[in-house]
C-alpha cells in the first residue's frame, strides 16, 4: 500500500492554540478514500481533543471525536499507514490495517497509564444513516439509534434483558465498529444524535490493579452494510460450528413454564402431555421447567412431586415425546448439603472479601451463590452432575437459564484475565453447557457466536407494546441475527403472562403468526385454553411452520458455513434501499421469503413494504414488483402476510394433522 499526505494546515485559535490537520490517502480502497485527523495542541500543555474523519470521495462517512489527556511531552509520530499520538500519561494509535478494492480496516488503539476516562463519540446522523447491532434490550428499538443510554455498563445483565452484549455496531453506509473485549466499556447514547463509547476503570469491571486502561477497536468499511457485516463475521464475530436438531425446528417445544409456573408435579405433566396428544399437535420435546428440584442447586428431583421420575420420562417417551429439563447456575444457601459442599470445594464465585452470596429470581438478597464456570474444575463438576442426572432420570437434553455476569456477587474474583472481568463468567458458562448436544438452549452470550445450539430470547411479556411485548419479538430476532447469533429461539408463544396478564386470544394468535417463519415454536399457553377457532388457526400455522423446516435447516447450514443470518432484516437483499433500512416490523427467512406479521392490536390490515424483486403473495396470489408499498393489505385474524420472491427455489415439505393422528393411534396401541 502507498500512502501520501493529504493536507497539512496549521492555524491559531483565539486561545493561541494550534489546530493541526493531517491525513492519509488510500491507494486501493473505493469505499474509504482517505483518513483525515484534526488535533488540538494548546502550546506545550496537555492536548485533549482530536477528531478523525473517514471519507469516501468528498463525503465523510464516519466522524469520531476523541477526548484524551496525553499529559506532558506530547508528540505526534507519523507512520507510513497512520499516526501515533503520545505523552507522559497516555497514547493513541490510529492506523490503516487493510486497504483493498472491496474492504478497508482502520485500527484505533488507546491506552492510559492513569485513571483517566477515555471516550470516543461518533455522530449517529439518523436522518441519513441507520444503525444496527448493540445490546439486546427490553425496549428493543430498531434501528438501534433510537435507544438511550446513560453511563450504561456494557456487560451481560438481567436488567433491560441484556442477555447478549456484543460490542459491535453496523450502519447502513457499510461501516462497522468492533470493540475489543478488554475495555471496561460504558455506553452514553442520545437517540438519533450520538453514541459515546466510554472506557473507565470502575465497577462492575475489575479495579484492583494499576495496569493501564486499554481501549482498542476496529472500524471496517465496505460498499454496503451487507458486505461490511460479512467481513465482520469473518474477522471478528465468527460463525456457528453446527446447528440445532431438525425435530426441534420442525415441531413445537411444549414447556410447563408459562402455563403452570412453579407448582408442577407428576400428575400435571401427565395431564399436559395427554392434552397435547388429544388435540392432535405434534412435538419436538416436552420441557420440564422450574420447581422440579429438592431445592435450588441440588440437581436432584423432588420425590414428593415426582415419585419415580424415570418411570415418568419413560412414559412420556412412549407417547412420542423427548424430555428436556430446565437448569440454572445457582445454589441457594438453604439447599444443604449441596451449598456447603460446593463452597468447600471452591465451586462458587466469591467477591473480593471471599463472600459468595448473591441473589437471583428464586432467592432473596444474599441467599444464593453463583457457580464459577471460569474454573475448569467447576465446569467439569457441573458437567458430570448433569450427565449423571440425564442418565438416571431419562432426560434427553437441557434448557439452560441465566448466565449473565450481573448475577455474580459485586466485584467478583474470577479465574480469568482481569481485563475480562466480569464477562468471562458468561462466556465460560455458555462454553461449558453448549456441549450437551443439538437439543439444548441457552439465553445469554458474550463472544459465543461459534456455539452450535439455540440461543433463546429472554422472557417476553404478554403485551402489545414496545415494553418487551410483541413488536420486540421481531426486532430482537433481527438484533440477535445482526450481532452474529443466527440460531435464535423465540420465547413462548403469547409471552410469559407475568403479573397475571395472560395473552388474549388475538395476541396469542398474532404472536404465533409472527413466530411461524422464525426457527422454532415454543408453546406453553395452549390453543385449547381459548376456543375451537383458536385451535384450528394454531394447527394451521403450526403445520405451516413445519412445511418450511427444510428451508430453515438450509439457512442453518449456510450460517455454519459462511455466517449468513437466518432471519435478516429486509434491507439484507437491498442494502442501498433507504426505506428498507428503517423497516422494523418485517423480516426475511433467508433471502426469498418476506414476512410481515400483524403486530398491532385490533388491526385487520397493514401496510407492507417490498424491496426490489418480484414478490408472489402467498395468501391472495397477487404479484408485486418492488420496491413498492402495498397499502391496506387485508389480514384478518386467520391471515399471516408473507411473500416469496419469484423464481426462487424454496424447500418445502407436506405436513398434516393426519400424521399426528396416526402417531397417536400407534402410541395408544403400544401402551
């Protein structure tokens, strides 16, 4: 690569301080033509202001303002591919790492020898640019430039449903930002205006050393967002090493959680299973959720509720069910002798004062402990316990809950690099439990994109609003796909019914419809709790989902081979379409099926945007040539609007209730 000085201008401000402008041209890139740096040098005193611009031609495609105290003896060193700013207190290195015809990569490396705050603020420019990625949130707005953050610690945490906290952002101009995991990162975002990445050595990060703060990130630039994202997958985010079980995709998971919550027992499970068969629904697996243990952390069935769990699971399997079990990473203090044994063996996370006590949703304050998966011995102990449990109880696989770093005691001591505190607990938990086969699921992750299993959305609420309700089912799907997690398991159909707010018939059906072209279905609330119409509509859409299993599995295979999203936003097939970049209530399955579910209460029609291509309406047989708005599309309660791109090859199978009827008859004969 050959770089040349773009321009050098030196002037004096009213404070008798120099503003220096320098730059580098790129010789190969068509999408990043030059880097321009402006830095503020007030005489020989501390320099603290610097702005860099990335240009495509004459247009600035990214602008960042950096505040940094360099200290005394400030100097600038220019290299053949960047700049080094240094002083007695800190340093900043900006360099071009790649310069090709299709991709450019900028590296920014910052460090501070003192406890200064390092921040980097960039304009969101939401009038002309849309942003994607960032954290999973309760209010999962899309594009994500609508979010607001104030001194927001960027770790996995139950608060705000931040189960996935990848340090990655992508914009519609084809620019991505990837922050390395060692930085103690906080977010400050003004909706539609600016996002500040702030690095400060304070809790919940590790603070007990005098090591320098490091803040390193990469900026990738390609011709459009799709190309940029695929480069980010290749270089930083990585892709799954496999994918979930096909039956888990084809047929619904049936969970005890939302319908029964905690008071479950052998009789309830038998009744639930018989109801599923009676109403002629198929299944992938029967999921035993909360309140099966002697006490939280025992990993042994409560025999007062389950007299013979192996006999029960054998019976479920004879009826055609596979059986999975809910697992958490905690031990309650009252759960003896298991708590004391784990504490004595060093299997629990301790704080700096050797205190293991914390709190989770099934304990009071200081009445539980978090298992320390950053220790290899602990991970093996936990794995062995579950392997034994599965064998003796007849369990086929597990649903792993929690895993967020916020469950640890404040200021934890982990067996990990200090700069990886506290997020290492999430990464190591997921790495430990993701080895139980293709039928399992987790709900949290940090740098776990290579896992070959489902990652579940955190519990949704049974409401129509953006406060964790139905609209966020779609946007959470998009958010997770666009931070490198394409194997997404949507939460329960209808939500979880918290606060005694159970889904209405309309919400339940619309939720199922929105879920049909996502990778898997999870029932807990059931159609027969409503009426016959609900049963028939739900059977229709459950079968429709099953018909597209091969298409979903093909996208899983592609995700594992190249990292492509399974359910991308609609701009994925038209990355230069400004309207498509805004759409947050439609999504794709692959690149040829566009889904536009009804997400608003009481609506029996909606407007639908179709990007470029010829689209065949699968309800009324019409054809549309995009880009086009289809206004007032009729969609009563029995209609899910979806379209297939003309000329595409769609893998589809035939499924009907007859299969279930025959299966039920055979099961009855065998028993």
